[in-house]
C-alpha cells in the first residue's frame, strides 16, 4: 500500500528507530540503516539540486537512491525532514572544520575572518550542498525555514560580539549584525542562484571590509580589503555520504540490489573468515551469520556471486567438495564501506 507523505506518526517512527538502535554498536542492522540513510541523503541532494525542492518528490529520491518508499519513511517522516537533515549535516561538517581551524583564542576580528573563510571554502568545495543550504532551503516548509533562521541567528550573535571590541560599538546594535549576515548571505545567494562560477572565497576581503566598516571604522575596513588570502582550511573527513566534487566513489552504486541486514551480515562474515584457509564454506558462513536454513544461505550466496560480490574458489555443485567463498574486489569495497559507516557512527556517538 502506498504511504502518503507524512502519514507515519512520529511516535511510530521513533519506536521503530529505538528498536533498531537497541542492537549493539557495530551490528550489521545498524550499519544497514546508516548506509540507507547516507544513500537517501546523497540522492535527495542531487534530486533537489537538479529539480528544485518544490519539484522534487519522495518517489524521485527513492528511485535515485534505489531504496523502497517504506525505507524512506522509516528514516524520514517526509520530504521536508530529509531537507532538514541535509541542512543539519552541512552545519555539522562546517562546525567540525571551524573547530579544526583553532579560532577560539583569537581576537574578534580574526575569529570572524577565519570563520568566514572556513564557511566560504566549504560552500565553494561543496557546490551542491551550497545551493541546497543557501537557495533551496528558502523553498522548504516551516521546519526547514526555522532551522535556517537558527543558523542565521548564530552567525549574527558572533558578529554582535564586535560591539565589545569595536571602536564604533556605541553606534551598533544587534540589528547591525543581523543586517550584515543578511547582506553577506544575499551576495552568496546571488552568486549561487545565477550560476556565477567565480570562487566564493574571492568574496572574503569585500565581506570582511563590509563587517569591519560597521564595527571598526573605514581604516580597518580598507586594511581588511587588502589582506592576503589565508591558507585553505583543513577539510574534515566525512565518510557518511558525499555529493560534491570531492566525494569518493560509492561502491554500492554498482550493486543493483537493496542492502538488507542479512546481506550485510553475510558479506561481513566472508570478510572476517576469508583469511582462514581457502575461504569459508556455506555451513561456516551460515553458522557465523546466524542463518539456520541451508537453502536460504545457498540461495543468498548464489545471488551474491551473480552480482559479482563473491566468488567460489572451492568445489562445484556436483563435486561433493565444500564451497570456499571469497569476496571479489567489489565485494571487498562494499564490506569496507559497511565497516567505515559503522565506525563513523561509533565515533560520533
């Protein structure tokens, strides 16, 4: 039965999520959920960027991610929740890069300049996310707009600290900071909306001049406009999903299948047992994966072999010798992807 957008109550989604996450960290069921979430977010980013948020749909996102509508609604209540998750993931990545930049002990002007440089560098490096956060988020619903407003409020609060250090503090109010944030965002919006290919980092000096003028006066503004560009910020690794020019290839894109708990567990077992002799047999894989039906494990292993994820290096069907399973190079990449996502989730918890 088709599930209309937003029909699944929050309580039921929370219960399902709690039940899944009750499994210990690192368990394949959790890995599958994280992989499915990353695939849905990556697909949503591309679909929203190509069609615009208003023209995008859950059907288009699930088709591109190659997951079912049921899987989507187990992860997100509706399309807007997916957009909010994209915004939150982008903010998290920027915050990680800001933390790595070590701006905490600097004076206000240097903190603002360094933070602005990190943000512009991120938006330049991730153009798809940049267009979603700056342009498409404006077309979202109340939750997306509220999340966007909270981000702008945090940026304005940082600029408002200039009233404590600036020579023109008495002339500025919180509205000054809000206006500067809005003005800077408007410049970036115009670049992204119009398809301007000039580097966003090239805006640093002009935007800093605009900020310094309000809090520090004309001379400080001119100095900011003439300063050399800083070194590129260190990019924080983010293996959960990627949609920008720097995103790594996802081996799951080459596998025409939906990843399930059982599939992930079998691949993991073969990877773990593969170093023990010529490779595990059907019985060894079944015992390690907790599958009691010999017919099920045989069928699943044949399917994985047909997908190019595993290869039998042992006996054939009629020889009487046990099979010996190994992962192919693609199968190994998929298994590593599963482990990397599980490790990333464990580190973040």
